[in-house]
């Protein structure tokens, strides 16, 4: 019986890992940061931002507070609240983006990949 539970647990862990595969945050992330078009390219639960400050489109998550954002991203107030890719220099961002300071909820500021 113990062996059955252990195998079941390993199968469940593997399924969870495979289900999360490909859903990422970063320059090519399909959750936050990667390129997209209005018709797709982002993971379920993410949106494709196509305004001029997002050249080539950028996958983002709608947010009200930082706790709504996945690790590696920051909630900015622009656009009604979006989790976008955090950065410390322009090299952390895709081509066409800079590492710029933007307002965050609660009168804070953070540097994010945005034009």
C-alpha cells in the first residue's frame, strides 16, 4: 500500500510539473515579459499588451497589488495595473525595451522593462 501511495504521489508531482512547463516570466515568458500579438501568445490568465510602450507586444498579468504578480515581475499602476517584467538594467529586457522606473500601487516605484 505504501508503494502505491508513493507512486501515486510521484505521478501527481510529474503531472503538476508538466502542466507548469512553458509558463514562465522573462524575456520570452508566456506569463509575463514575452512577445505576443493581440490574437495570442500568452499563457491562460495573462493578457497581451500591445500599446506603444510594449513594442512587439508583452505578456502581462492584471494586478491590483504586488501579491497578484508572479516572481520576477512587478505590479505597476499604468494601464490600470499590470504585472510586467522587473529589471535592474536594460540587458534584462527584450530589444526595444528599456529598464525604466514606473509607479507601483501604494505610491512606490520600481524599475521594469517598458518603453
